[in-house]
């Protein structure tokens, strides 16, 4: 894509959000970030200020396949992601899913299903939900791609990955995931909130390929760069 087309595509995303936001200012709703009047969850100024990744940096080649991200993991997206994880904020998960849907184009190649990165069951019990699943559900509705939450499972308890080195993460994650054989021959997209080292997504992809999945890609809200 030439630079003018890239610019036009980024501009179209911001304009789309702006129009949706402007539509219902009269309804007296407030922007989630600045608390100004806004029909949509985020006002135009806050939308424009989000740490959008330039179009050319959204796709990154990983060993298993392409990884798409909409944002750089910076304020306020990092704060929204933390809120989605720890503050029982299902609405924030949906907002992140909507932002993904409006900023990333639906993949051109066929995708059979979206698979949220599973959390250890103990953490799901504690939080009451898996934020990746909520984000994937919103994205799946927007892209009209079915969601499969039972196709990839996490074995037992896993230590927190936050703050761990890449080597330690890999050791922790080795053999942590198991995929259903019915995924053989399918093309799937993993969905998660944030990609740091990419080790979790790689471990998921490894389990999926072991089950015979034909193609694996990933979509994340934000990437640490
Ligand atoms: Zn705002």
C-alpha cells in the first residue's frame, strides 16, 4: 500500500469513530476517559488521542503466523486493559473489542473461528470472566466469525506471566495448552488483550498446530513495542 493510501485508511478509521461519536451528543452520555458529553463510549478527542499503531506496524510476522494489533501498549489503552482485567469491567472488554473491529480490516483469507486465549480456570473463577473471551465475542459479532471457547484449553494452574523473562515464560507455558482434534484442517485466529513477548500466543499456536489446525493467526488489542 502506498503512503497516501495508508494515510487515507487511518483517517477513515478516525472519521468513522468521530461520526459515531457525534451522532448522539444530545443523549447526555459521557466519555469513558475524559467524562465529557459523548454519545459513544469514547469522545472524538479521546479516540484521536489513542495510541493507534500506524497501518504499516499493525501486522507483525510471528513464527506461527501473522499477529495483528491495533494499539501500542501505552496510556490510556494500557489503563483500559488493566481495567478490563481486574475491575470486573465487561463494558470495557466490549469497548476494546469494538475498537479492534473498527480499526482492523477483517482478514482477507477465510477464518473458521476466533479462539480467545484461555486463562487458568482458577483465575477465571476469581475474576468471573476471561477478558480475552469478552473481547473476542465482540470482535466475532462484528466480523461475523464464530467464537470457539472450548476448542483450546489450559491445563491446570499456571504461574502469573507478568514481569517474567521470555525464557521463564516459555518454560512455564510449554505444554500448558491443549487443542481439540476437531480443529484439524481449520484456519483460526487467536484473540488476546495484549502481546508482550508473544510467548503465550506462540504456546497456543503450537498446541493448535499439534491438533492439526491448518493456519493460525492472532489479533490483540495492544502490543508492547
Ligand atoms: Zn473523551
